[in-house]
């Protein structure tokens, strides 16, 4: 293994892979023609941060395994047997998409007599009935698709793609909603619950000041 490293071909599975944060990863190395008693090592990281561990014999001849638990950061790794080494592979940690901010633009009913206005970095909606709330949703990673899931079971698809999405809803009653997202890594998230509250459209308040 040290003098003739090319004699051994180290087949590593899964190789480069994406792993959800906090999940384990099992690495399997297969080495054809390995002599009895030889066991490969795995080296995680590079430079001073590198750490090595010995694999355990697997179920089949020439097969070795190790499970890396609770992965939170990305890292490279290689499997070695003496001077023989596998290719360098990369473990990339992925996390579900999250909502970075929600901006709400209100278009009030004509009878209210208020011009449109925008509230930035909010999410909760407060307005009179009949108001149309235009939501602009910014996420921390690219999204494949998303929707607003209202408490009454209504679902509104989000328009747009990448990290900026939009939707509009006309307010009729108190309620709440969640933003359900599916990201480019195949992970899903429903995130925080936001409230919808109706404000009474009261008649004008007339006071004699002088």
C-alpha cells in the first residue's frame, strides 16, 4: 500500500454530496484485492484543521464504512490506504430556504380615501376589509416554487423565482398565513405564521377646536 499505491483503486460512495444540516453521512469505501488486516482511513478537512479516523470493515470483502454524525459545516474529504488515495470529495451542508423579509404594499378601497402605502420588512397585515395587500417576499436562497397557505385552507401561488417572490390577497376577515417554499435543493419550509387583522373603517371624527 505504501510502495505500490497504484495497485489499489479506492472506490468511495457517495463521493461528493449535499447533506442537510444536522444529518449524518455514511461513507463506504470499496478496495478490490486488499490484503487481510489493512484498513483505510478517512481524512476530513485540510491543513491544520484536518482530522483523520479509521474506517470499520463492512459486510462484504474489501468494503469499509464510517458514519459522520451531526454534520453542520461543509468540508472536503479523502480516503487513503497507505500511500494510495481516493479522489478528493466535497460534503456541502444545505439548509431549508428561509424568508429574509416581507414587504407589504396596501391598496385601500376607494371609499377609505387613503393613498397606497408600503410597509417594509413586516409580514403581519393590518388594514380595512376590501384592501388588497401586495406581498413582496425575499428569501435567503433560490426557490423553485412557493405559495401562501391561509388559515382557512386557501392557497395562493407565489409568482416570480430565484429569491424574490410576489403575491396579492384581498382582505375580507381576520386570519393568518404561512409562506410555504420549496428550494433548489429540494428542501421545503413553511416558516413563521403571520397575522391578518381587519381594521374598522370608522366615520370621520369632527371636533371643533375654536
